[in-house]
């Protein structure tokens, strides 16, 4: 049972990167990406601690269990992102964004260009 309590947050962290990749805009700076990943790890780590019943033991032990579960979720998300999700998903999403038809890009260029004077 203790093995499940320790591996569950790590494995839950594996599903965080694809969710964040799909919901965040591609233009976010690195600090904002880190903040989104860290806050999601804190939220999921707290939820895992609550589901495991580790928050009912008292304040110091509850904070330690939240810290441990949050770090396991974050570590799992980073391992999964760099080894699995970044090579698989981000490359395909970048190709999907860059393979936009020329007619759409020309529409954007024409919309912001000044009309020619006659």
C-alpha cells in the first residue's frame, strides 16, 4: 500500500504535460509555462494527499505529505515531458501550426497592410 501511495503521484504527473500542451497558447514565455506546470503539480499533489487521507493527521505531517506528493507529481510531469511528450506532441503540433495554408497567412498580411494610393 505504501508503494502505491508513493508511485501514484509520480504516475499522475505523467498526464499533466499533454493537458498543459493543449490548453496553453504556444506564445507563452518560459516563466509562465513553469508557473502553470508548478501550480498544476501543487493542486494535484494536494488532491492526492487528500485522497490518501494524509491531511487528517495534523498540520506538520499534512504539509510534509503535500510537499512530498507535489514534488512527486512535478518530477513525474517533467520526466514525462522531456522523455515522452515533447518529442511526440510538440513536434506534431508545431508542424500543424506551421502547415497553415498560404491563403490564411495572406489574409492576415492583407488585413494589416496599408492600402496603396493611386
